[in-house]
């Protein structure tokens, strides 16, 4: 498959388990954050976003948590499936900066 | 189907030979942007456009040009490509701005400059 980033942090999880992917952002002035998923050979795909007036937001099988005190985001994926295998990265908006990503591998 | 399309998907060229990568979106989005993605680095913004005839430099604009004559199209032009522009390029669009709305990305164009 296509390599979208060498030496990425890697997370391996068993199918059916929950996954937690973390991201530290840099600017306390950022007020909008997004998680993207990038499968091999494809462009990034929006998963979920959160604005700074919230601490938690839930989607379908995904939850994003925002801790503004320590400038930290996390993405939780419930009941991880093989189709969740991808690189996940976060983005903040002030300025617009994308993280390098974490590679999630799901073990069937 | 709502999408961002890019062409070509793969391109191998030689130093100095002008090339254009096309980008088109069918979602009537105001905002469009170009990024490059290199191993070990996050996406880096090359240029962006808030609307027709409005373009601005991103973080790594050197060696690139763009134009936004129509809302749906945002071509990326390399007037004189060099090997350090070998990269994976993504076009993206957003409703009204990448700092307040999610972006929709194209499938990518892998460029090799020899």
C-alpha cells in the first residue's frame, strides 16, 4: 500500500476492542479541531469535528474528547473493525496545522 | 455523488517541464486548497482560495501557481518543476473555509520529478 508517512506512531488493536488515538495541539487559540482518516492510496476523509466550546462529541462508533487545559485531543473508536485500519490525524485551526498521524492496525 | 476529482493521478516528469494538475469539485464550495504530503510530515498547505479570483499563499507556496477562474476548478501549476517537488498532492474543498468547516479531499496526485 501507499506510505503516507514513515515512522508514524502505530497502534495495533484486536478486532472488536476499542481504540484510542491521541493528538497534542499547539495553540491554545485554536477553536476548531478535526479528525481525518486516510486509507492507503486515498485522500483524507473527515471523521468528526469538535469546537472549543465542547469537551466531547460523539458520532457513529467514534467519540472525540477535547482537553483544552493540556491542549489534547483524543479519538475513540468503539468496536474496532478491520475497515478502520488507516492513518488517523488531527487538525487544529489557528493556524491550520495537520498532525503527522497515527497508523491504526486492526488484528482480525 | 459529491466529490473532489484530480487529474492526473500519477505523473512522472522531468525537471523544468511545465505541468498542471487539475482539481474540480461539484459541491458548490467557496473554499479550495492544495496540499502536499511527504513522508514524516503532516499535510502542508500550498495555496488556498476563499472564492473565485481570490487566492492566497499557504505554508509552502514557492514553485507553485494557482488560479480560480471558476468556482468549481482550482488547478495547480508548476512552471518549472524540480526534484524537491516530488510529492503526493491533494486538492480539497470546504463550504466556507478550512478553519471553520471540514474539508473534502480528492484522491491525490503522485508526482515524480526526475
